[in-house]
């Protein structure tokens, strides 16, 4: 059974930084692309970033490009999201997910992901 466990969320002031981690188990981690999504109160889930299976290609939402960095350590079965220059509008529950194989859905579509973590809360104060 696939399990994804996020950690690293918390309360930070605007302009601050946080690094989220997603520990994976139950599947050969290095074979799958991974993504980060977030959901703010009263809003739908939105794509944040994604990375291919070997970590050589990354994708970002326009709203976080230049501020967030997605990476992975396949030896540790762990996905990361480094978040810098955080803004109040980044406040949300952040979840990691594994990409379906195969899929024709785009990298930003949540239906293209099959397993999800429970999420970690990130709150940015102004």
C-alpha cells in the first residue's frame, strides 16, 4: 500500500521560508513523477509544482515560479518543496501526490495523480 506523509508546515511571516517534505513508501519511488498541490480555505485544490521520476525536469505554477523549488532524493524516497519569499496568499494545506502511469492528463491536472498524502498546513502571516 502506498503511503505519503508530509511534514514541515507551520506558521511563518511574509517573506519567510519553509521546506516541506513528503516521505513515500509502498511503491518504487524512483519510477514515478511526483507533484505538490495546495488547497486554501474555500477554494479548490491547485497545482503548485511537479518533478519527473529522476528529478531532471520540473514544472511550476506561475504563482510560485522563482520562489518555490521542487526536488527529490530517490535514495531517501523523499520529495521536497523549498518555499522562499512566502506571501499570505500561499496559505493553504499542501499535499504531495504520485503521478499516474500511464496517463494522458497534463502535469497540472489533479486527476493525473493517484495517491495523496494527508497534507500539511502552511500559514503565512502579513
